[in-house]
């Protein structure tokens, strides 16, 4: 606690000198430093101080919305607080701010809801619009003011309970430090970027953002590893070896080339990439794979046949818009491969795998249903022949049908008995 007070002492002194107008900027910088250092105690204290700033503004302006901003900041700090005494103080501040807000609400505005106009469902489009100008500044190279603006957007996300905006702003600040670290070769900036990415990852509530943050963490680690390999030690190392290590030397060129990798994207570029359509499958290669698989199966090269059919399936597989008929062709070929493999190895699981693939074909298309049923019966016959040493003619499917009918009647009887028990002994039934 003393360490946190010492860090905020200078910020508090400046805020008293400059007043409420400029004090928020200094607290935003202190909040950024706390997040970079992953100091949760200082972060909680800064959020509490920002709440105090909004509370004083509300007193001066007599605006209920400003009191509500203070309440949200106090509650956010309370959620992240681990100290009981600080938590008690935040609870009292939150209640006091809420009391002041209710006192300033007009008598004819009883139905007032805090931030009701800001409670919108977050979307990529709305968040991307907020980042357009800041991304342009980052491209130009104006990073000092951009950091403060990104922190303001992060605070806006906290106040408006917009998790997507808060996470994207935190991630963007990490991008600024990542760019600085890559351009200067100073690993200190990479450490700051990693801390911010981890903070955003811990607070992210949507899958796409989590995936992007994991990719950024991996990319930052890759840049750090490249600096170790190339011997890029940072600005102090550059100063000592000014004549040896220039900006155009291989050590810096390798690392700077990494920043142009498509893995590093600004928030708006990443959001735009989420809406891009994937390229259409190359069906010419698909037909070639099928032909190669059939030829290899005829020649007895089962490994090549399996690889060919699997490559064809991988080529046309699209979860969002699946092509069932083409998937069925690949699965049918794989089923033939496993039947032949079962005949060679005399392993029962090979025939079981083949039967599963044939059933998957029937689930995707009904065009070849009769032919696939014949393959299933043949697989059953081969299983009995090679595994159980039973060499008999194909039996009709009447036995299986009768077995299914018995199971269905058994389920119906059990269901009716359970319903009778429920009606007789249900204590909540009227």
C-alpha cells in the first residue's frame, strides 16, 4: 500500500495544481503504467482516483451522468481489489456517489437509468469506427498522444461496460509498445506489450478476441527470440556499437522485417479481416486427388490412397458452407481403404472404422444409399470372416430391424412407466 501511495503522490500533487480539467490525463498515464507493470494495487488506486475526479466534476456540474461514471469506476475498482480495507472504502464511495446521483435527478425523471443511451450491443463495426483515426496516427508515428487516447478509449469501455472496446483498446496499447520494441530493438517494450496482452486476455469475453491475443503473444515471443538470435540488445547496445551495428545491419533488418508480417495488424485491420471471405476450393486439384486415390487403391498402395482421399477432403472441407456430396465421395474412398487394410492386417478395428465411414457417407447424402448399404453388409461379412472365422452368406437385415423395433418398444414402455410414477409421486403437482 505504501508503495502504491508513493507512486501516486506526484500524480495527486499535479492534479491539485492543475485542477480537474487536466488531472484526468495524468491519472490515465498512471493507469497505463500500472497495467504495464501489472501492479493491480496501483491500478485499483488509480481507478478510485478517477472515480474521485468524476465525483468532484459531478458536484461542480450537478450532472447525474458524471456521478454514474464515478459509481462505475468505483465498482470496477472494487471487482479488481484484493485488499479488504480498500474494498470497504470503495463500497462507501460507490454508495455516496449513488446517493448524490439520486439527489440530482429531477423529480419528473424517476425512471432514469444510468448510461441507458450507452448500453448498446457491442459490434466490430462500432468499435472499428472509434479506432480509425488512432490507427492512422499510429501508422504516421505519433505514438505519445496515441497512448493517452487509447487509454481514454479503454476507460470509456470500462464506464460503458463495453468489454469489446476495453479489450481492443488494451490490445492496441500493446501494439504500440510492440511496434516500438520491434523498431528500436529494446526488449523492455516487448515486456510491456506482453503484460498488456495478458491483461486483455484475462478480461476478454469473446472468442475472436481471445484468439487474436494469443496470436499476438506468440508473435511477441517470436520477435524476442529473433532479437536474442541476432544479438539485437537494445538502445544501450546500439550506443556502444554505433559504428558496428547500424539501422541497416542484418541484426536490425531481420527484426524489422518481422514487423511487416501479416500477423501484426492494427485493430481496424484485424476487425476488417474477420469479414473477409475465404477463397473458393480448387476443385480441379480435388478431382486429381480422387483420381490418384482410386488408382492407388486399385494398385494396392493403401497408404497413398489414404493420403490422397484425406487431402481431397481437407481441400473442400468448409464448416460454414459444407459440400456434403463431395465430402461423401472422400469418406467413401477412405472406407474402401480401411476395408482393404482390415483384410490385410485382420484387425477388427479396421472394419469398424470402415463401417463408421460408410455411415458418415449415408448421413451426408442419400444418392448412393443402396450402394453404401451393400458396402456395409459386405464389411460385416468380412469382419465375421477375418475376425471370427465365420464364413457364411450375407444375412438379411431383418434381424437388425427386429432388434431396433424391440429397443423402441422397450423405450416406449419405460417412458410410460416413468410418467406414471411422476404423476403419482410428484409432490409439486396440483
